[in-house]
């Protein structure tokens, strides 16, 4: 049986080389964990030694390392959270990962480690969770950046993503897992996909590989929606009541946000800013990390 070596903080040099960054290959970053009242833990990566200026919340089936290139490029103190059921955070017994329930969980971590963060950046499911966070604990969200997501998301728009995450949970070998990931991400480099898998999957004792995230929250019939319509309606209402600045970053080639979604967002929140990142799909932080970092560098300063 072949073991694939993995040390969590040993791969930053790959991000730096791929995107020609000037950052240190040994940045000041540590993994922290916060225990909730029910015994579950929420894990996060704390970048820098000062109090975090920004909070990052990843999308469904991802983990905090999805922001590595962005954070290496930014070079600011930040907190990147593993959502419940993802990364190194605990799974829920009931497998119910709604934006509201996760917002309640991550609010505790943010209040403890980044209470004065000037910007919360949320992508996809993490964006909906960050929006719910603004409703649950508005004092923790001074400014909100949504990365390619609105409450207008549905099963049709997210079909390609759901097809991937609804696939196998375990794989006989690392190469099998890598091949499936390459098929789903044909525009990414093999190196970046390999790095992502090492952060997002684990090798079992028998040599097989398994995703770290709780797929029970993702398995759905082809006619069901990723999140209930009632929950999405409440999130639309939250957009209308937001008092903090709001920016929507839309991937130029992504189907997840359409023109009708943008129109509805602007109807409900006329002060919002909407920007398109050319050449980016749904995962802007993966497709255009330097462009995302350059935009975020104008925030929270």
C-alpha cells in the first residue's frame, strides 16, 4: 500500500510558484479549534499574529485552504473558517447544514478570534452562511463580500457542482480521486488540483481515499434544490435589510448567478456593488485568486 505524504502547512511554496507571489513560503498561520456547547468543534486557520482584519468562509464541499493563494497574496491578518461538516470541523449528527445553523456556529469563533474584522468574505454556501451571519450577529459583519452567490441559486444553476459533490465518497487510490477532480476542473492545473485534494481528502488505513466533508448534506434527488425555497426567501429578505456595505463578485463564466439574480439583489439593496471577474467560474478564489486579492486589498483598510 502506497502512503501519500501530507503536511498541512508544507504546500504554500506551490501556491507561490504557480501564481508568482512574493510571499514567504512559511507564513505565520496556525490551526485553531473552538468547542461548541454540544461538544462539536469548529476549526479555522488564523493567518498572522495580529487580530484578523478579514474573515473568509468557503463554499460547500471545500475547506479553509481554498483561500490560501488569496491570503498569501493579501498578506493581512485573517481568519479562514472550516464550515461545520467540512475540513477539520466536526460533523453534525443530523447532517443538517443550513446557512442559519452554520452562521450560529461560526459566530462564536468570529466573536472570539476576529470580533473587529472589517470584512467578511463568503463564497457559495459560505456566502449564504455569511449573509445569515449578518442577520444573526450584525455586529460581526461590518462589510460583506459575496463570491458568486445569491439566494437565487437553484439546482439547475448549480447542476455541475452538485453532479461532482454527489459522486463517490471514497476512491481506491489517490490517482482515481485526482482523475475525477481533473474531469470536473479542466481549466485548473494538475498541481493546484492535487494540492486541493490533499487539503480536502484523507487517506484511510487501507490506502483508499475519502473526502473530508460530510456528503450527507449534499446528496439530493435530481429534482430537489440545494437549499429550501423558504430559507432562500429569508436570505433575500436579509439582503433587503442589510445596513453594512455589500459587494457581489460574479464569476464571468459561472452559471450560478444570472442577470435576474443581480437585478433582484440591486432591487432589494440599491447600494450594493456588483463586479464581474472575467475568466472566472464559480470558484473565483481558485480561478482568479490574484484578481480577488487585489479587489480585497481595497477593503478593510
